[in-house]
């Protein structure tokens, strides 16, 4: 159970990192591409994605691959919710359909699991 918590933490860190990178990209759209790498949001995003990679690698040593395949797509859903909450984006119909398809895929993938 501890490894699942570590893996889910990695998924959450990656989602937050992606949102921070998106915020950095929006702030630096007119500046040079080199300066965009030094944006504080970009640096924080890269560091969170690095931490996500480390936590996921640690968890993958003990978790069955089938479980990680089911948990990983939850990050996509989290990115949508974080974008709505932190970046004030609108959730559109295609976002809802995408999340429903992800959840349905997870359920179908785990139907035969005992």
C-alpha cells in the first residue's frame, strides 16, 4: 500500500508540474525561448516532474505493472481539474468525455483482475 501512495504522489507531482509549465509558457509567450527556461514556474515544473520520475521509479520496483497502468492515467484527469482551479480555464465537453473515457478504460482494464 505504501508503494501505491508513492506512485500516486508521483502522478500528482507530474500533474502539478505540467500545470506550472503551462503557466510559465503563458507568461513568457512574447519573450525569447531561452528566457522561458528560467521562469520560476518553469523551473518548479521541471523539478516536480523530476521528482515524479524518481517516485514513480521507486514505486515501480515493487508494484505490479498492471496496477501502475491503471493509476497513471489519473494524472490526465488531475491536470484538467488543476487547470480549471489554478489557471481559470473552462472545462469543456471534450474534457468531460475524455475523463469519462479514461475512467471507463481503467474499469474495463481491471474487470478481469482478481
